[in-house]
C-alpha cells in the first residue's frame, strides 16, 4: 500500500510540473504581445496611455499583483476596459501570468 502511495505522489508531482506555467515562455509572449502597451518593465507606455486616454496600472503594483492568477488570465483573454482581448497571448496566458509574478515586490 505504501509503495502505491509513493508511486501516486510521484505521478501527481510529474503531472503538476508538466502543467506548471513557464515564466520564460511568458516573457517571450509578453515581449511579443504586451510590451508595446505595458512597457518592458510593466510600468506602462505613457504615449499609449495618453493616446487611449487611460490610466495604465503598473503591473508591478500591489493592485495588480494582488489579483488572482485566474483574474489576470481573464484580463488577458477577455480584455478589461479599453484593453481588448489579446488573442496572441491567450493560449499562453498562464505563462504570461507566471512572468508577471516574477515582478512581485
């Protein structure tokens, strides 16, 4: 019985690590799909914010970092306010969120 539990635990750990978000892949997706508006460091592109007449939140801020992973993925896939859904990042939304979490203060 104990050996079955060990095998099950190892299998569960392997599945979790396979499904874990990849912040390096998230950085690549962010650079391709998000950086032009949100800037290289997540602080926001002032020119884009002015043009769109929006107050872009710093992605490193406590407000953004306090959001759940699911809420952040929803913003990426569904959009929010004037931000449209980001189709090119939707498939890798979990990876983008993992990358955003590397900025947490």
